C-alpha cells in the first residue's frame, strides 16, 4: 500500500515548544506505524527561536522572521503534492494567510488546521509588541473556512471554530475536538512517590509568559506559610524571584530542563494552575493540570474553560474560584497526605481514560481520513 504523506507546517523547531510536543509530535511514531510519511517544516530556525522571547535583538528577530518567510515559499512547494498539510496555529506569525491560500486555492491541498489556544485574540508579550501591529485579526476565521478539517483542543475552541465557519454559507469543514494529551508510556512515566514524612511541595510549571497567573495565589501562599511548613516550587524557563520580590519564604525555583522535566514534576505533592477569568484563559487546554495528574499528583486549579471538565470536584482534584477556596483546598491537601494519594490515583485514571495518547490515538488518526 502506498504511504500517505503529511507536511507539518509549524512555528518552531522540533521538540522545543510544549504546544507542538503535546499536540502532534508525540503521535509521529504512531503515524509511521500507520503507513504515513511526514516532514516537519518550521517557520523559525533554532537561532531565532532562542532570542524570540528575549528583550531586544530587534534586528536579529526581523532577519529571522524574513528568513522564515523565505523558507515558507520552499515549504509550500514541498507540500504541493502532499496528501495532507497539518498546520499548527498558522503558516506565518504575522501577515495575511497568503501561504494557506496558495496551498488550498493553487495546489488544492487538504489542510488540517490545529490550534490549542484562542489564537484569534491578541496576546502578544511585552517583548514583542511590534508583532501585534502586523497580525491579521481575521486570519484564523479565513483559514478555518479553507481547511479540510479543524482540530481543536477543547469545546470552547470548537464552539468558536464552528461560529467562524457559520459566517461562510458554503463551508463544509468540520471542527473536531482533539484534546491535548499526555504520553504515559514514553514521557510521563514516572509516578509521584507519596511520602507523608517529607516536607510537602506545592508546585507550578509553565513558561515565563504565564507567570502572571501566579500573582493571584501569592497572598494565599504567604498566609499558608504562617501555619504550614511546605515548599512552593516554580518550574520555569525564567526565575520569578518570588522570595525577594514577594517575600515568599517557601519559594524554590527549578529551571525548566527538557531532560529532567518529568523528574522535577514528579517530586510535587500538589500541583496548582491559577487562571484569570477571560476569553484567552477560556481557550486554554488545561495542560498544566494534565501534567500533574498524569504523574499521580492532585491539582488545585481555577474553574476556567476545560478545567471544569478535567476535574471532578473533591475526587481527582479541586476547582478553586475564590481566595477562600484556594486556602481551604490547599490546607486540606497539606494536612491530609493519604487524601493526596487517593486523589492522585484517581487523577491518573482520568488521564489514562480521557487524556492519554493511547486513549486518543484513534481520534487523532481520523484527522487524516
């Protein structure tokens, strides 16, 4: 049987961006096993990616983006005969959807359009305000209409994708729910060891761009410090210095490292995921919570978007909306190590049944039918 070909048009190089790693990269071996050939085509090179979210380097960033546009012309030529083009977020980070138009209207390719955030909302970091000026706000809507299938990470994104499609009377595209998943066999395969005799670790993991969400629980942690002896661990690519800036005595920073990521996470006793109630947060796919739960760690998270579906209250974790609830649920877990273990076990079962690569493989492969 002839192998079908897939060209992945993606923003970043391989095995760097969490979105790419957990949306499609962990399915690449499965695609090979199911008679597909693929090629990963990144807009950014590794050098540009390293400076993209650092202050300054404006000239280098501009040169890197221009080089990305030149590469994209080569990429769409490579994709001209592919059976499928898997487009993660967009072909280019700025500008109009010219490359998508060429792929569909000139080469007649089938685009599978995948996104795991509310990417039609501008959420540009302070380091890259210039990029927001050049973004095309209607790009997502237009690409949805041109796509063969739309793959989205949660029901909120699916609902909006359908609304975008409804603006085009003749659209036959389907928006398919393809949740962000965890590979329990090859990646998150170290279970947390519950030890009631050690100092408990409350932990958070994420990129520097999401550190802002920690601000809402810092006063709660400072209050809990008056009663409990614990560590608050932040695993991130940037040190937020909460001990000096916020006088958080329990603070511990662990620099994110791809090689030690799972081990560092597995040492947590409680995972937290605070979010603000806005449209951007609604589009998030609960990834932090999924990571904690996949390692058998109970999570306390904000009841925003898909989080309300992931957590069964007081069974596999807690949904905390107010300061009082955050304090109550964290206190309960700090005081009850046995309950942490029981909830962690149920949390892992949730991942196994609903948010694992294994449970979602058939659904993912159906994108390419």
